């Protein structure tokens, strides 16, 4: 607690100096904490109002960072642990020392998390050029998204055109990006958006209809053994916005075959896998006076084809996972803020050659998807339905936001009993520049189908696993002044029935990883400070300089002594980020970044990486060079999987 108040005092002093640093500040518009509406919440709140711990990476920052993929982008959120198995192929996203199965992934507020395994959740049907911003909610979010929102939520918000400059007009915008680089890396992606305002010319709020279509292809020979890949994506979004009705429909598809090196075990160096993903979703909002009704529907299908040895039936698996979700929310404004209710039903079904209960032979059917074959049948299946209801009230006052929520969850794979995950958040804004916040939230996570059923040569699932439970506590402060931004977050949690793949000490000689439950207590902090000199001095060549640090410590208690762990005992303990954006001239921008990761666990050596990027703009043309791992460091995100050395990607973007 002493550290907390000391940091608050330092931030306040720093901000006060920035505010009073000469007359140049007085000539600039006042800068507040933020008015971006956060989509990853049941009740719409701005980033200033929300009492939850939210990180937003906006479009302007995305354009400056030396990134080539969405995975690259998420590495710049200090509270997010991005563990890659291959460059641009498969990524595990973890938050606050948790595992990849404990994070909910959203696309425009729609849950696309895979119940098969979290390894597949970050398989997006879009490119980084399609993103408007990323919202990261740290801590449990069961009140908004039910199970799997255990340690955090990542919401990807896509871009669309803005025809508002023309009351009765049409706006067309788009981008074409062509790029290439080391190791046969090459590809192109494009998007086009058509926005139209329709309505009476005298209307101050004409209806708005926006269509967006994007797609592209990437291929790579790989710079480590057996790591070549291809990726194809296509995405369509249409939104409608009028005074009383808002609607959004999106459909996406991605297909990614890749050589999987030693992704799932060091005993095979020629593994291969393909992931295919279809998603459609519709959501909207109907306003009647002060009452808002928000229906949601989504359908998600994934095919996964895995080979322990490429082109060999030995260790080969096929999976098809279907998720159907339907829900409705109702919220209303009143004198005391906003009251909301929500209900959702989510059906999760898997057909597999490996996972689930054995099917009757008469029910077998041929594997499907791009890589399906009539010679192999699905022989196992499992299904469950998650029912979620929630009541919440947000007191929204001039300087305070207080939120009380009571979600209840019932899953057909359990005992049909209701389980409650209450939560409470509070935020205090003494001025438009400051926000203090604190929260206590709980969550429940159902095991994935891999946790429950996967068995192999040295791995054994457990169909009797309990759902994970957590109670999290957090507090922090955020300041935003002209030329300065600072934030501190403190957190702790008590987690029970946690799931990990471990080798028990008394079975060490057998070397079999088993899924089992354990307890975990963790605590940590995140610090962030940024200077924006151009807000103080218009022609300053430094646009932004930011440093971030995250610390996490875990106390793990197993009911049996453990010799080794695949995930829970391999969290990031220390993480440091430093980024600097330079605007050398009106047409030349440069970004430099430094990342340090210290991961606990056997064979996980700490590493430092330097990335750099440069962009040259001439009208509608943008040329860029992105260099990752500039000094060609040898490093691992997983101890047995070699990561890419220096990679340079050169490209040209044309905007219209």
C-alpha cells in the first residue's frame, strides 16, 4: 500500500509540472482521460467512466508500431503475455499470469473463443490493417461474457468509413497493402468501405449504412526448421445506425495450413496442422425512450487437422467444433445511473477422431472441411450448453462510477446447479485528468474439450475436472495531462480448481502429463508512463515516448508433488517495454521498441528484443520497413521451440 500511494504522489507531481510548463500548454486544448466508448461491456461506458481496468490501443498508435500481425500488436500491451510457437502461425494469449484458455477473445464484441482449445482462439479472419482499436479488460469479466472470461478479455474493433461529413452522401475509402520479406515472406491484403448517409436532408441525424469488405493472403517459407505456412482471410461487415435502431452483421473466414515444427512435443520435428474458421454474427440495439434492447446471435465453426508426422496417419487427428450463441440484454437509464439485465445461451459441440465420448458406429460420419477426407470418420463427440443470466446496476455520477453485478451460470456438463460470480467496481474522478479505481470480481471457467479428453503417447486428459474459480482484487490510478500520461495497477487473486498439464513427482519415470486441478494465489502490478512532447511543442520530433513494466508472482499449491508443468508454472514474472515514436519530417516517421521478458520455469531464459520500423508517406502512398528482432537474438517463448531471428518486411500501402 505504501508503494501505491508513493507512486500516486509521483504521478501527481509529474503531471502538475507538465501542466504548468510554460505558456505553450495554455494555448493547447485540454486533454482528458478519454471518451472512447468501450464495446467490451454490457452497458456502454466511456473509457473515463468505466471502473474496470481497460487498456486501449488506438488507431493512431497502431499505425506507428512496427507490426505485421495482430499477434505483434498485442505484444505492446504490458499486461498481455503473447507466446508464439511460430511466426504468424499460432499464438497463445495470456493475461496476468493466467493461461491461454482463460482469456476471452472478441471480434466487435462477439465472443469467438474456442471451447476446443485456447490455442485456436486467436485465429482472426482479419488483418492488422482492418483494426480501429484493441480493448483489453484485465481481470475477470464474467458479468459481461460468462465462462472463459477468467483472467481477461481482448476485444478487436474493426474500422469502417465515416460518411458523416456529407449529410446525404456516400464515402468510399480503402487500402491495398503489398509486402514481402525474408524467408520467402510475401503477401497482400486489401479492404474497401462504402458508407452512406440516408434520410431527410433536414435531419440532424440521418441514417447511416456502412459496408466493409477485406481479405488477403500471406505465405512464408519459415526461418526455422519445418515452419512454413500460408494464411487466407476474408471478412465482411455491414452496420446500420439511426436514432432508434443500430445493427451490425459480420462474417469471416480464415484458412491456415502450417508446418508445426515441435509445437506440441519435442519428440517429433515434422508436425503439421491446419486451422479453418467460419464465423457469422449479428447484434444490435433498439432504443425506446430510456430503454435499450440489445439482441445478439453468433455461429462459429472451426476445423482442425493435426498430424504428429506430416503426411502420416500416425498420431493424426481431425476436429470440428461448433458454437452457437443467442442472447439479449436490456438496459435503462434512470436517476441513479443504468440498470441492466442479460440472458444468453451458448451451445458448444465437438466432433472428433480423438476428443469426447465414443459415438455409436452408426453415427460416424466423414471428416469435413478443407482438409477433410471420406476415408476418416468422426468417432467421438461431446456437447454442452452454458446458460448465463446477469443483473447489474451502474451508478454514474459526476465524479463516481459504482457498478454492482450478479451473474449466474448453469452448464449442462456439470450438476445443473446455478453458480454465482458477483462483482463490484468503483471509479472516482476528482478532475477530468484523474481517475482512481478499485474492484473485486469473481469468475468461473469450464475446462476445454482438450483438458477433458485429450490423450496421447505422453499425455492424459481428465473428464472429471472441476471448473476453475477465481476471486480477483484490483486497484489503481490513471492520470492524463497535456504531454503526459501515467497509470498504476495493483492486483491479486485467489484461484481454486485451476487446470494444468503436469507430470507428478511419483510418476516422473513414466513422464506422462496429466490434466488436474490445483490452487493458485497471485499478485502483481503494472506501471505505465508516457510523454507526448508534440502536445507541448508542435514541431518536436518525438511524438511519444512510453515505458511500461509488469510484475507477476504466483504461489502454486498442488495436491500432489509436481515434477514439471506445461503452462501454469511458466508465467511472465517480469516484463518491460519501451517505445519511442519519432516524426522526423512531415513525411517520415520512425518507431523503436525494446522488450524484455523474464519467464519462470525450466529452460526459459530471459531475453531482450529490439524492433524498429520506418514509414514514408507521400499523399496516398505509404512505404514502410518493419524489422523485428533487429539484433538477431536467439530466444524462446516455449523452451523447446526456436523463435524467428531477425526478420525484415518491406511493403507499400495505397490509400483511397
